[in-house]
C-alpha cells in the first residue's frame, strides 16, 4: 500500500513549470537555447561566406533556405529521438513532435533580425553593402546578448555576464574572420 502511495505522489518539477517565473524569465529561457546559439552561428557563417558579388536578395534566399532545412532536420531528429527515449517511451508522436517544434524555435528566431536587414537591402530601403554589413555583424551582437542572458539566468555577477558576452561575441567575430581568411 505504501508503495502505491509513493508511486502516485507528484514528482518534483523544475522552476517555472507552474508559471511562478516572471514573463521576462520565461521569455529569456525560451530565447536562450542551444538552438538559438547554434542558429546564430549558422546564420553568421552563411552570411559571412556569401560570394562578394552576391546580392542581398541572393544572400537572404540562401540564409532562409539553409536555416529552414536545418530547422526541419532538427525538428525531425529531436522528435524521433524523444519518441524513443526511456523517459518518453510511449509518448505519442504528436507530443514528441510538439516538443521538438518548441525546442527548435531558436533556430528560426536567430535568423529573423539578420534576414530583416538583408530584406531591407534587397528592397532598396538600405544600401546593399550597409544591409549586408549589419546582417553580418548583428549575429555578433546577438551572440553577445545570448552569452549575457545565459549567465544572467545562472545568477552570475555583472563581470561574469560581461565576460560571457565578450566570449560569445568573439565567437561570432571568429566566424567572420574565417570568412575573410577562406573566401
């Protein structure tokens, strides 16, 4: 009898599951994900390796196409992986897919701002060179912000957040420098 009582007792839940976190904290946790960081690096690499003669329209199409392909692959891989794990064994495929769609959203979020600037360049609202440079440097700022937020989420002091922002921002600069070196 005691076994049944303990088996039906609710398991402990991670913070925020029941909505005790602020809206800001929930939003930050949704944005600061491995997929968002990976997506930001991916976008920086795609934009950074564009041919010099490529138009902003061409870079935009290539960036969006590549990010969407990686997003689909990530959703597929995560849905299948979660469907077959011990912790989710028997979980309906639709729930596994919903979980993977939510988790992979960072890949799409990461492309939004750089693609907006590429679109502005393609439409002639901004000069193509200016729009390209902004879209290339924007991932550096996004990576720095993601590094800051990730460490803020862990309660790091301001100096730790600044260091995290510098390290993740420099990773973006490294990707751009690789473009210059190999292009």
